[in-house]
C-alpha cells in the first residue's frame, strides 16, 4: 500500500492547475524551465517553485544540461497513484456489481422513475 504522506504530497502537488499544466506539457517530452515558463507568462523563479513542488512529490525529475535545467516526468509517483486509484476502483466495481446483482434478483426493488424525476 502506498504511504499516506506520499499520497498527500502527490495530491497536494496535483491540486494546482499550473503544476498540472506543467505535467501535461512534460507528457510531450522533456523541457527546460524557460520552455515551461514561456507560455504561462510566469517568471523563471515562479515556475521553478512549481517545478520544485512537483520534484519533491516525485512527479518530475530535473537535471542540469549546460546552462539550463531540463525537466522530465517522474513515473514512480504516477505508478503509486495508479496503485491507489486502482484499489478504490476495484472496491467500487465490487460494490456496484453487488448492487446490480441485487436488482437482477429483486426486480421489484428497482427504483422507478416518478413523474417528477428527470427522463
């Protein structure tokens, strides 16, 4: 099971739309801090702070390349998130399958639309 502090840090990093945009851009391939900052209109310093949050969460890795810092997606935390999400997906699938089985065996219990319900 994924440690709670890892999930907290990862979800906190993903809670910001700018950081989600950075991840989306890095999904197309590596980019420098400057390349990531350009379309946002942010300063390099401002963008570096967002990248640092993503890096601390394990969602991004950075490396010095010449005079630039190149960013790449870090897949380890994404795998951790998928493990956690898959656990809850399976839980809900089992619950919904059980509900479907109940209504299949008890059709008289199936909720009926009333005249005030949406059609």
